[in-house]
């Protein structure tokens, strides 16, 4: 008897990953990503960032071919498909379902003035109470930019969608989206519990420009004949889950209920927590979206804290401070020779553009308290990592002010969470226990598909096989040292913000 598999795609801006999960055991059977180098991002002007949606499809196809060949799986062995994707992008298609232009992706900042103007004109109270965010630089504001600057393109738009919606459309031939996707675009009204007519009318968008809404966990559509032939899949295979990358990462870590927290620390860093009631930050320093298990009947919101200057600072230190050829592991060992607090050295890590947690201020990266007679490159390495941790804790204070309890953080054992010093500092400064798991976004998307198609009766069943790798408790013995270093860092940050 052949194995049954679940297929998960994770559509990122760097690559597209595909994974096959053994439906019976929940174990990863094979995984691959393309391209093997970082995918190109077009930046025609400063602050712009675009990608051709066809590139995502081509890379998804290549990744799928590799894992099918590795496992010997056939199309009929795949029982359902789930999709995770880069959030906040804009894809526009015509009536032939062909893209009218390259996608404007998450890190493109051209639409900021449109979102800020909408925030002021519609009113802070409406935006925060109904949309839970400022329209900011999200999908709706990006579409407003297209309407204003590319009217010929806008006039030919049949439907708009997010990157994950586009891949689902290519698989099925049917355009649709989810409440979660609309909320990421700041197009969902959480009070009226439907797409925001007020926002759509303000920007002058026709209401039928939005695709049909399908549940996050359900048979949303099925693989069509042409896609089946192109990919080697079985026509009729259900597409039964879709989620933005950060909500999906939380799902991958089985973070679904109020008070549960997920975190990542790659190039940028994220802390993502679940709220069980409507909540928002009045200054929009953190963002609130529908979580994957949100329904109009059940409030489950994801509060997203994003820190731009995370792994990118650590990579800069490796290139410019560490001895040539030193690995991250050796850097971590060198930093660990320095005491907690880096002997008074503090680094503010915000050198990767404007930070939402700082109300979109761009204060840069700075080094404070440097003593030529005391500090070494090892101190700089530790202070950089402490600065990243402290920026996480600073944002988590805002989340706590919204009523979120942060007692436990779930994370994958990857990127900066590979470093024991980073984990110990985060646990001890935040006071939260950290649990590390073996999972990733494409694996979570595959299991989400298993829930959506009914192969799993619940999330508990889907993630029963989730492997816990380590538990890191706060270090009570050295708590005062961590908190003193954090207090000094916050004082330095306050002065840097007001400079």
C-alpha cells in the first residue's frame, strides 16, 4: 500500500519551499526549496520591491519535482495541499487571470503616504477599532498607489490577491482569498465582520475587485486539469489550507489559543501572540490580524511584533567585526566569554530601516558606552545579540500592555535560536520559558491542509507528533544582571529616540 502524503508550500520572497509530510506519522518525508540562492527582488526606485509571480510558480514546481523524485511519490499519493506565503503583497490579475504587473511585495514602502493619509482621513478611532491597524503600508495602500500612478493597470484589474492566493489560483484556476488574507491587507472590518466597505469606498475600489472568501481550514478549491498535468499532481486534489507566513509559523508551532506565543529570529525578528478578544495598540507599534483559527464567531487574533534589525545585525558583525572566516557558532562561543551586560556596552540594533515598534522612526544602529581599554570584539558580539533580545523584550512590553500574557514562547530551532546565549538572555529578560520545536512553515502548511480536508479531526491530532527539542527556563540566579542590562539599554534607547 502506498503512503499518503500532505503537501505544503511556503512562498517566501527569498525562495519557495515544498515539503511532503507523511499523513499517518506526521513526519517530514522530504523537503526542498528553490532557488538555492536568494531570489531576486526588483528595486526600480529606492524603497520599491517587486517580484514576478510567475517566478514563485516556477520555483514551486521545481521544489515539488525534487521532493516527488526523492520520495517516489505519485500525484494520487498526495491527499491535500496547504500554502503559506509572504504577507502583505499585492498581485493584480485581469479577466484571463494573468498578472497585469509584477507583484508589489511586503518590504516595498512606496505606499506609506497613502496609508497615512487614509489613517488621518478615516480617523484613528475607525481604523483602530474596525481595522485594528493603520492602513499603513499594507495591501490596500499598495492598491491605492496603483490606482493613482498606473490607472491603465487599475482599470483592467479583475481581482486582487495576496501571493498565497495567486499560487492557489494557479493550482485551481479559481481566484479566492481568506479572512486572514483580507485582514493582512487591512481590508477586513472586525466590527462589521465583513470586508471594509468604508475603506474600499474611501480609496475608490470597486467592491467586486476582491475574490470570493473561503474558510482557512476547508476544501477551498481543487487542483485543475492543466495544473495537474504541469505539476504531476492528481486533478481534484483539495487545496485545503492557506495562511500568511507569521500566522502559519504560529500554527506550525501549535500556537492557536489566547496567551500562546511564537517567535522567529532570522534576518528580521518576530514575536507573534494570540489574543482572544479584540485588541490593538493605539500607536500601531504592533499589528493585529486575524489568526488562522479566527472566524466571525470565534475571536482569535494574532498580534505581530516585527523587529527589522535582528539577524541582519548579527550578519553585519560577522562580516565586519569577526575574524575572517569565523562561523556563527564560533562567534557565539566568543560572545559567551563576556559577562551578562557586556561590561556596560549597549548596542541599539535598528539599522535596517524604519521600525514600526518605534512608531516608524528610523534611528539607525548605534553603539553606546564603548571603552577602548575594556571592550573587545567579543564584547561587540555579545552586545549586538543582547541588543536584539532587548528589542524583542521592548516590543513584548507593548503586547503585555494590550492584555497579552507572555509566559511561554514557542520557537523553531533555527537561526538565532540556535545560540544558547541568545535563548538564555531572552528567557531571563522576558521571564518567559522558551520551548524549541522541530518544524517549519512548509511542514505547518501541510498539516494545516490535513486539518482542512478532514484527514485530521483537530489541530491537537495534527500536531501530536510535533517534536519538542529543548526547554529553556529563565535564569533566576542571574535575573538582576539581565534586568539591569535591559534597563540600561532602554535608557540608551530613550536618549537615541529623542536625539
